[in-house]
C-alpha cells in the first residue's frame, strides 16, 4: 500500500475528487495549505498598491492506495489537475507500512 500525497490548485479539487472516486478510491484527506515552487509567488494589486504574495494557496490531498492502483491514481490526478500552467502541482508517493483502525483497535497488515 502507498500513501499518495498530491499538491494541487484549489479550483481543481472537485475534478480530482470525482476522478479518484470514479476509479474506486475510497476516502481521502484534504488540507488547505500554502507554498510555492518554481513560480516563487506572484505580484498582486490591491487598492492601487502592488504587493508580493510569497505563498500561493494550494490543496493537499492524502490518499492511501493499493499497490495495483497507484499508477492509475497518479494518471487520474495528473489529468484532472492539469491546467497546462506553472504551479499545477506535484504528486509524492511513500510506503504505507501499516494501517491502524482506531475504532477497531487493530492493525491492518498489507
């Protein structure tokens, strides 16, 4: 099992969620985050004054995915989150060695 972490633009969240649900992904955690990558922030104009926004608002999705579904899930996220512009996001994969259900108080070994 893998833990898939994706950083995407906020307006792409619904498209990504629907696409993941369509391939059978059950459950995800979504967090509002701020950060920057190559775009290094942006310049905004407010009340005639120019100022720099150092951190861009993003959405962070965390999804536990079975090993056989990882490539498909990455493709689905890439297609749904792609706007063709800088700052579309990144996907990080890490091993999820154990899962523990809190309510049932038992470990799920994969």
